[in-house]
């Protein structure tokens, strides 16, 4: 068996947090399996926390404190570890960005903006500047870098299965000038094909559908319950209540049925990209 690789507790706050968790667990004489028992979380999930790779959810922190007799330490400090992992993301989105690489599946409904994992740098910059025009340039650049860094997920050998449904209005009412918009659409098609993901376009003629109220992202995990993320203008919410998650997933399945087929959708994207490139696009 290869030697265990210890976490460098000095690297960052999550690494310190994870190293302390491992120290307390081993001091108590517990294995990862024993600590996870009764928590509704898997051993890989706890192991990733000990390596500083994932946040400690509050419910798990309470479970750990009770099992280890740590007087609320991990519950008090899990918020500090979570904030330390924001890395340029809005506070309400930090958990989502952290969990994306560990998801088994990611399913998105994008009614107004290209999904963040498919955005080019130019598109991300335009979104951030339009939404928060008061931000100083260095803050905008930091947020753009954080958003585009998420796309490193596509370079992983083990990456989530990705499915996105986008509204046709994203193509017909472009956020960018013709050239950059053509680049954005080519980028979407390239990523979807290269990663063997699925993308569907919901026609603008589909005025009534189950998810008219806004965007959602559904994530499933091999070692944790599924989650739904919804977002408004300056806030977002993670939903894990099982019956609500079930309803969101049923609505997403109905939306799939209303959208164009994956093949037809990519043909729409390709044709729109060429129109933008050749100056033929009309609103």
C-alpha cells in the first residue's frame, strides 16, 4: 500500500480545516467509515473534506462535533472554510463552484444567459459588467478569471456528465457584437461535442413550459444527495430538500421534451455562429 499523503495544513483555510478533522478523527480512534456512519454522507465525501477539497456542510459539521466531542468547533469554523474557497465568486455561488468538479451529473436550464461552464472570457466579462456596472475593473477581471477557471472541469479525465438546455433568445438577441458572439457559439458547439455532452435549444415559440420562472442547475453526486441551485439578480439558493429536488427534476425532464433534439440544437448553434461570422444575423 502506498504511503498516505498528508494534507499541507498551511496551504489554505480548507486544508487547515481538513487536517484538523483528520487529526481529531484519528485521535478518537475512528475510521472514515465509522465517522460517516449515521451522517447520510459517503466516505469519499469525508475524505475530500480532510484533503481540503470540499466544504463541510453545516449538518455534517454538527454530526462530526457530536461524534468527536469537539464542542461545536467544526460547526463554528465550517463557514470560515467555505468563505475562504470563494476565489472571486459571489458568496452565494462559492459552494456551487466548489462542488461542480465532484458532481456525477450537471443539468442546467439557461433562459437568459449562456451557462457559466460554456462562457468565453468575452461573454463572461459582458455579463458581469452589465449586471454590476459599478464594479472596478480589477474586480471584474477577478470575477471573469474565476468564472473561466471553472471550465478546467472539461480537461478532467473523470468529469461530470453535462446536459444544458438554453433558450433560443440567447442566440437571437446576442449579448456581444457579431465576431465575439460567433466565437461564443463556436465555443459552445466545440465544448459540447468534445466532451460528449448534451445541449438542447428551447424554441422561442415555446412560451409556456415548466421552468418559466428562471434558471436552475441540478447536480447529482456519487456520495451525496442531489442538489438544485437557483439564482436571482444578486442572490442564489441551494436546495436539498428531497421533495423539492424531485419536483425540480421532474420539471427539467418535461423541459427536455419541449426542446429541440440535441442534433437539431447543435445545427441551430452552428448556423447562427456562421451567420454572425458572415454578417447575416438579424435580431
